[in-house]
């Protein structure tokens, strides 16, 4: 018991010290970094940023130790931190960014490229770095490229409720470049579209809520099959981001997603389909039928 109390006291003291020394990191912004460079010089700021990263890693390690101790007591907790090698790589990257920033003096000139990378990495301080990391992990979860870790779990919890975090991730994928951001398909994409269109957040008793299947989200387009009271057998629908696409030809409407983006929405329309067949006189004839088909996609604005 005495040993346990001693360990608890030691962990508490370590946690208090880390919090005291790392508080300024949560408030660090790009403008404040620039002000420090102007006031104290590049070398001093580089040292401060180095300490900033050490405090961040120390906080993670203390949290990991506390989690391990609580697990030994039989309390189920999440896992924080990772391998020392991974954390060393993170620290090395941060220190390199700080050195690049200091070497460029935070201005243009020969060090302009390095300075941009350093300030971009530190933008928003530690809170900004963590937020971007969580969002990127959630994007990977949404697109199915990885489990996403803690960010992926946050995304799953948010999308099931139609939450703002999930909708911001869905919007990032929906309007992003497929080659770099990826796309969403399958059951996850169906749930995402319900959330992104605002239906998940509605009461279960709400009327006229459609359902979606065969969903693909990405590259400024949302393609799906919509089933509703108006189209009980399902109908193909295409939505195109208004900032990326020209207005489509034919009938369409404009809808707004929960993140404020606007989309051209177009349903499949009656189209004559000609199917060739061989006539009794050995000539090629065509059988015509009316089918529902989406019109050709509108032109992208960046290709006009």
C-alpha cells in the first residue's frame, strides 16, 4: 500500500510539473512565434520550441504511465502514447521544423520554403497540431485506408449522431482530391451521406427521410441511389459541388449540406436506350426502351 501511494504521489507531482511548463504551448500561434523571433532572436526561439516539444512528449509519457498503473489496478483505460522510436521520430520532425523556421528567420528569401513548412507545422500551437492529427486520422478511417486510431473512434461516435466533427471530415473528403484525400464507399459512405445531409440528427419520428445505397463520395461529387416515398423503388442521384462544377444540363436543384457547402442535385431522367439485335433478314436492328439514367456529369470549373 505504501509503495502504491508513493507511486501515485510521484505521478501526481510529474503531471503537475508537466502541466505547468506546457501551458504556454497550448496558446502558441504563428504570430506569437514571429514576435518572439523579432524580440529574442532565432537561437532563443529555437531553444524554446525544443523545450515545447519535450514538454509535449513528457505529457504523453506521464499519461501512458498513469494508464499502465490504472490497468494494473483492474481499471479499463485507453492507451496513450506509443513506442519510444515513434515518439523520437515525432520529436525529431518537430525539432527539424523549428530549426528550419529559425534558419529562415520567419521571412522570405532563401529560407522561404523551410520557413513555410515550420510555421505551417506549428500553426495553432500544440492544440492545432493535435487537431490536424485527429482530423487526418479520421479522414483515413472514413476512406477506409486505416483504422484511424483515436481519431477514427471519434469519427465513428460522431457520425452515428450526425455530429459536427464527422460532418467536417465528410466535407473534407467530399470536396477533396480523390488522388490525395481518397473517397468513401460502402456502408460507411451510406451512413456518412445521411449525416452530411442532416438526416441523422433528426428525430426518429421525422417524416420523409430518404435512405441511400451504392454511395460514393469524393472529388467534388456524391453519387448514390436514393429511396424515398417519392421514389420507393430507388432512383440514381448525383450531386456536384457548386464551387467545383458548372451547373448541369437538364433539371436540377441546389441543396445545402450541414457544413454550409452547396451542391447541384440531379436525379436520373427518362432516357431512350437502344439495344441492337439481329433481324430475320440478317440486318442489325435496334430495340428501343425507356430507362432511368443520370445525365452526363457537368464540366469541372478548373477544366473549362
